[in-house]
C-alpha cells in the first residue's frame, strides 16, 4: 500500500525557505564583499599616505634632497603594494606653516573591484619642515 502525501489546505508557502535563504545569502555576500573592498581601498590609501609622509621627512633631512625623498617613497610603496602603485611620485619645496618644507605627492590607482579600478584615482601628499644646519 502506498501512502499519498497531502499538504494541508492553505499551506502555499511551503518551500519558500530555500528561496529566502538564497536571497539573504546573496545580500550578505554582496555586503561582505563591499566591506572587504572598502578595507582594501583604505589599506592602500593609508600605506601610500604613510610612504609619502616618510619620503617627505627623509627629503627634509639636512643631508638629503628631493630626489632621495621621492625615491624613498617609491621604494616603500613598491615593497608594500607593488610597482604599479609607485609610478607617479614627485617631490617639491613648499611652505609648511610659514617654514620652508618639502611636499611629496603620490598619485596611485584606486581599487574599485578587487585590485582593478581607476588608474589615477588616489592622490595623497606628505609634508615635512626642512631641517637646517645650526650655524654659530
């Protein structure tokens, strides 16, 4: 004898759990990927900003120059992120709070989808006051 399975009348939502799970899982996956992408972009921005500031401090030393500061920033960025992020690094003399100073400017790619994104989407600057030799 075979049993016949019958659903009670009015049970029209049977099986909707699977579709709800798929929709919620897709939403949570998209949200998680967006947060990870934001974390990656902030990591790259903070790393490039720190390298620019370090390069400016290095260029501002009494026995150093602009080329050495830019090279220092380029080397730090290359070792931390890769050579694609250290293509446009420049250094110049500027006024920093009324004192002679150095500015190191870095233009790098901004990742929007994984590591792909706008090629010149991130621009940061690091500043430092020029160190002078004390003369008596």
